C-alpha cells in the first residue's frame, strides 16, 4: 500500500496525548474547534490543491459505542475554515478490525487491509484530504488512500493532529 503524503501538527506525547484521549474517549468534543487553527496552519504550509475533506472512518460498531468519530470532529471546523466540503460518508470502514494499539507495522497493515470502501461518485477525479487524530505507521491512512485511489480519486493527502514517534507511543 502506498503511504500518501502525511503532515502532522505535533508529536503524540505529553499534554497533547492527554487532550487527544479526552477527545477520543471522554467526549471532550470542543477540542475539535480548539485544534482547528493548528490544522489550518499545517495545511496552509502545504502546496496541496484539495477538493474535499474526508475523515478517516470508524467501523459502525465503534461509532455506535463512542457516539461520534473523533476524526470528523477535527475535520469539521477545518472544512468550514477553508471552505471545502466535508463528506464523511464518501469513505466507509466495511469491516470490524481489532484495535491497532500494540501491533507491529506489519500487523497494522494486515489488520486494515481491504477494510475501507470509497464511493466513486463522491471521490472520482478529486483531490482528497484525509483527516485523522494520530498517525503511527501510516497503515490506516494507506488503506484509506488505496480505497480512495481505487475509486478514482486523483490524489490523496493526509493530515493528522499528532504523529507517534514509535509504535509503543500509542499505548493507552
């Protein structure tokens, strides 16, 4: 799987890690608005011509359990600020996968292989910005990008709030 160009605002550690856990597991949804300027700043520094924004999707069960998708919470204020459409349903996670936490790079890649489906009518011929909270090995972003490109997307870029320094950095 090809890893798309991915940019992150900061390293996944310390107070940022705690804030992301607050967003992801403790319903601190206001953090989406709080972190929007940081994501806008990172995006503005890129020479990416994007047509639409897609948050990395959760599986239907995980979305039901959590009640929301943290990637969508981060993507929404970003889309509003840069005047680009956010299409959450353009990419779906079509099967349950175990958590990526604690898995090696190869295990992560196998875990998410063919786990995503992109709807060609939304993505064909378009440049896509994928948004997620954290990138570790890039396996999830790669699997999403592969689905988008297979559906006819022109190009795919990734933007995350944080980047883990190593696989063990994402342990909860």
